[in-house]
C-alpha cells in the first residue's frame, strides 16, 4: 500500500480522546477503523450523497475486505487527518485507499485498503450501487483519471 497524501486527497480531522486509548495513552488499534469509517462517510456526504436516504430504499454498505498497516502509534490529544480516496469500483462495490496522518507533521501513522460492498438492508445480499453513488464514483473517476482509479 502506498500512502496518497496529495492535495487531491479528501481529509477529515480527528482528535484523539481518552476513550480512544489504552491505559498508556496509545490509540487502540480498532479505533483507526472508526476514524476511517467517518472519513469515508464524510467523503460521500461532502459530495451530496445522503446515506440516510439509502436506508429508506433498503440500501446499506458494509466493509467486505480490509488490509491495514499500523506504522506509528497515535497518542492521546494528537490531532489527526484521515484520508478517504476511492481507487476503484465495480457493480456492487467500491475500493478506498485511506491513511491516518498526524496533522502536525503529516507523518503516516496507518494506511489501509478498504472494499465497501452495497447490500440490501433487509437480506444482507449484494445489490447494485445506487445510481447516485455510481454517478459520484464515475464523476470522481473522470475528474481524477490521473490517480489511476479504475472501474471494474
């Protein structure tokens, strides 16, 4: 995994609170997943797609695959930046590359590749990405074709 910390990356600010840490003030490993979930959600929200409306249409999104590398620990009171950049999408899924950076020096603390699948809320079975999400990903792909985003 390569960290993409270019200016085109979407970044969501996060501060580390005591609830995020162990007794030594180090961020618990699962909290990084919370930070990344928030950044993906805000990437979508900031582009005008409401996830709540999808719930009414029997649409949900689930993490299907995750590969994460923890490089340097985040600590209590750190200010972080969490990136969320779509890198590929298919009929029922979208792939994101994400990083957690320390805001003060932009040091990469953690990086991950995350596949999010679209499922029917009532059955959990895969379903096509809704048109608004697909259009968002296609538009992002078209305007950022130099980033290597692929449609599969």
